């Protein structure tokens, strides 16, 4: 625990680096200081994941997210905002009482008729080089690759809440953040839980070419120092590093990269792996405005994605105690964007092809799995209008 917080603090000292200002979706202009704005962000979506077999079950996510908030720009460096985050699934009569929704929430015996959370944030730009956000974090996935962050979390997950430090330079981009998932009171029957991480890239650019070296780190802690109730201390880690190269060609962005990833845990008796690894080469074809196609391959052994897609795990998501000797999967992803003022329409699809593997059940029996195809499709209308109130 102390080592983890120490690492985060050390990376925070990088705020002293001479780096350029961070680009914002809503840049602050001199005439906008000491002003109030109303942002009504949200989306309506339909996601159909057609998965079958012992590895992962399919599910459907039809719903609506509405996030209205009032933003007060005190000056060019300080912004306060507050509002609410409302998630509604079509046909849902109640919602689990969990405080940490993932991409697909797990039902529990305690439920609420609606799922509404407060949205509060303070953002401070200490100088032209460093921006600190405390409270709810903007939903962008921390620029993590798919095996480390499932993009469905950005669509339907609860807002992250904690702090985030943004750094940006011609040669370096970096974010360090903490997402506090479970607060504990004295004699709380549940342990505290938080996720911390760092994600960035060293970049060399020349004309239309870019060479970059990504670095990602995610840690999850469960436990705490509440000694009135006995809690196990569990720590899990994901990391990745690699290299990529990209080029702008006419109206396209062409990109090829390869990342090596790892998993480590201590104290978590429910996970049979102490160390694991994976390799993730990827090729992308991106039209600069409308569409993109991405082809990738994954080979992993004893790997567990903490926030990532379960397609890349060596643990079964739907069969307790089932593990796989290796996970090898090709995937083809494509999406199309139709942009309009203050929003866009997104249509996407993903095809997964699993290569043969051997599974071992909790009782020690084994089963050979052959080639298998899975697919997912989704559509969403995203909107983010802004109105100046004062």
C-alpha cells in the first residue's frame, strides 16, 4: 500500500517538467472567465454482445445516460462543476446497490428503483503545464488499450471519482489517477477499494510520421486499515509497454503497434495466477473524420485484465474455477461516425475468432476447446450541448 502511494506521489513530481498546456475539449477563453455554463452530456445506446460457451456469456445493454451539470469558470485556471449522473436501462425495475458498476453490473439482493449519482468536480491548472482534477473524472478511458480497459465502461460505467493529474509535452503525455471505488466507515463489513494507474507515451514526431513508446500501469487495492473488522489485503496489477509507429497519408491515419502486458497479484486467494503475460500486436486504419478499422491479435497466459475486456483473460467469466492454458484470439473491429453539431452517431461491430485452447475446471478435469467465433455490435447517439448561463 505505502509503496503504491509512494509511486503515485513520485509520478506527481513530474508536474515540475517544462511541458506545454493541455488541450481541452472546451478551451477556456478570456471572455469566459467568471461565467456559468450548463452542460447536458449523455448518450442513448444499444449494445448486443453475442458470446457463447464456457469462456464468457453474452449480454445486451439497452439504455440511456444523462449527465447534466453546471460549470463555473472562476478564472482561466480554476473550474468548479456539479450535477448528476443518471443511468437507465430499458425495462429495468431496480438497480444493484453496488457502488462500482462495471460494464455489466452484477445483481445483488439489495437494490434501488433508480441509479442516480452526484457529479462533482474541481479542476485547477496550476501553471500552463499541469492540470489537476479532483472529484468525478472525465470519462475517456485513460488512453488504455483494450486488454487493459473495456471501452463499454466509458458508455455505461459509473463515473470514476478521485483525482487525476494531466501532463502533456511534445515528447511526453502522461496521466496519473486514482479512482476510489469503496469508502469504508468504522466497523464497515466491506473493505476499502480503489484503482490507481498511470498511462502515457513518449513520442517522436517528424512531418507526417510518429514513433511512440506507450507505458501503462493499473493497480487495484482491496483492504484498508480499519482494524475493527478483519479484511484480507488484496493487490492486483496490470502493466504494459511497447512501441508503435503511425503516419498520416491523405485522409487516413495508419498505425501499427505492439504491446507486451503483464499481470501480478498478491493476497488474492480467489485468483489462481500469481504472474501472467500477454502480447498484443495491432494494426489500425483510421479515416480522419468518419470511420476506422482495427485488426489485432492476442496471446496470453495466466493473464487477468483488471479493467479490460474479458476476451483477453485466462479465467472464465461465467464458470467458476475454470482456467485456460492460453488465450489466443484474433479480432476485427470497425466503426462509423456521423458527426453533427454538439454530438455524433456511432455504429460499430467486433468479430472475435478464438484459437484452440485447453480448459481446466475446479475439480481438475480438462476440456479441449476448438475454434470459435463471437461477435458484438452496438449503436449509440452521443450528445454534449453547452449553454452559457451567465
